[in-house]
C-alpha cells in the first residue's frame, strides 16, 4: 500500500508537469504521502522579486505547520485528489489564500486547519470558510477571539459579528429600566455571544494558539 501511495504521488506530480517534492518536505512522512503538498512546493520557483520571496516564506510556514495525519486519512484524501481537475482546484486555492495573506503567521494557521481538514474529513466548503476567515480577519484579533473562549467584552462584539463569529439578540423590554449594562449586554440592551460558527472556530483553532502559547510552536 505504501508503494502504491508513493507511485501515485509520483504519477500525479509528473502528470501535472510539476517539479516534484522539495527537500523542504523530505523529513515529514505526511507531506511525502500527500502529493498535493509536494505540488504546492514544487511548482513554486523562487524569483528575484520581493513578492516571490514572501510567498515562498508563506508556503514554507504552511508546510512546516502540517501536523500528524493518519495513514488511512492520507489515502482517503489522495483518492479524492486523483481527479486532475480537483487536484488543480485545491492546489490553486491554497496558493491563492497564501499569496493574499498579510502575514506569514496566517499560512501557519492555515496549515493547522489543513491538518484538521485531513484528519476529520472536513468538507471543502467548511475548509474554504476557515481559509476565508483567516484571510480577511486581523491575526491578532482572531487570536484574541479564540483566547476569549466566547467571553468577550461588548466593545469587541461588533467586530466579531462583522466577521460572522458572534450574534446579537435584541431583547424584549417594557421600559428602559429593563435594560442593564452587564458584561454581556451592550448599551443598547442587545445581548451577544458566539454563534455556532464562532464556537466551531474556537474548537478548531484553539489547539493551535494554545500550543503556540505554551511551547512556542508556530
């Protein structure tokens, strides 16, 4: 089976005219067994421009942040990527987001989500939603949201709602005396909190930031 995966990887890379698996991934068996990762590294050529150098750095951080993935999950993902159209679409999607990221740290975060994507057989639509969130939201603000574990000050609620992570609930009141200013109520009397998507974001990204804080991992 291992030889089959290896041969499949080589065939896919050669079929798409790619360079092959770079030395960057030689020490990681997961990356060796998932040809699309080799493709992302292989197709990228370091040029003389600053933008090329930045993209290479982002790709490197993405690849280095890929965690452990079970052998069965690698096989499952490779079978899905055996379709050339699907292979191209996914590799281009990953490169698109990394190229757009305003900080290299987001590429490392995307690598963590990609690991969850493989391990949990996360749907592509959900993975794209995570990638889009990482792209559009400020990295430090996203980190603050995760670390708050849903208990955030009302001053931040509007930003989190704008990014689709939280929600407001307009209370039914009879008089202004019914409106309090507790920690979870803003000055208009509207309560707020994480929505289901925000809770999922905390679940998936929480381990990444916890690891980073405790052991200095990216």
